[in-house]
């Protein structure tokens, strides 16, 4: 009986983790062609800004606020990404919590990071980021869909584990302030 109850609980938690159906529908809507090299060259740089999200699943209702720094480099068919995230959250289970993370797909910058990013560009102006933490993790990581606008701004749509959904806006950092 315990095994059956544990299996039912595991299935219920996995089905509510904003995974399968939500993420597959996103992949079906994205253009399979990569962003043009010209558009990607205009998008490269450093961006900062907030991403706010909420969740309402399994008594895990809560809110989070993430301050993000995103460095875009490389080419449209092989983007180099480094993301720093400082997240504060409050849920029904935790009055307050913090999480700091650095994720990258750049081999020379992997030391000291919490996971890997799997990026892909999509025409005309979208970038999909899949975050995979190192080690054993119940969550499959977050997905972000970045819409790169021509005015030095990026719109962020976040789809996270346990039903976290959010949005935000990142702004390009001037070249003179990037290394501070």
C-alpha cells in the first residue's frame, strides 16, 4: 500500500511540474530556423533587469523576484551564454528564501557555476534558454524565452518547475559599465 501511495504522489508531483505539455507546446511554436547572424550581432552584449514570477500548485503558492545579469556572446547557431541570478522567494512552505546561481555553456567559465544552459536562437528574434542544475535535483530547471527587441531591451518569459511562471525585462548595459 505504501508503494502505491508513493507512486501516486510521485506521479501527481511530476504531472504538476510545468513540464511535459507546457514545454512541448512552446517548442512547437518556435521557428526551427536560427536567428540571422546580423540580428544576433546586434543582440550580443550584457543585459540586466528583474524577472518576477508566481506559482499556485500543491500548496506551493508563492512569489519570487529575480535580479538577472545575462551575457550574450558567440554566434547565432552557437550562442555563448552566462546568466547570474539572485532570487528571493516566499511560498506557503517557506516564509522567505534566497537562491543565487550562475549558469553557463561557455567551457572556460564553468568553474564555480551551479549548472549548464542549453541555448538556441529562433528566427526572427527569439532565444530559448534551458537551465539544467548540476547534481540531483527534483526540478528539471527553468526555461526562459527571450524576445530580443531592437532598442537594447529583452522581454523575458519564465517557465519554471513546480508551476512557476513569470515575466520581466532586461536592459543592455553600456560598454563602459560592463566589467563592474
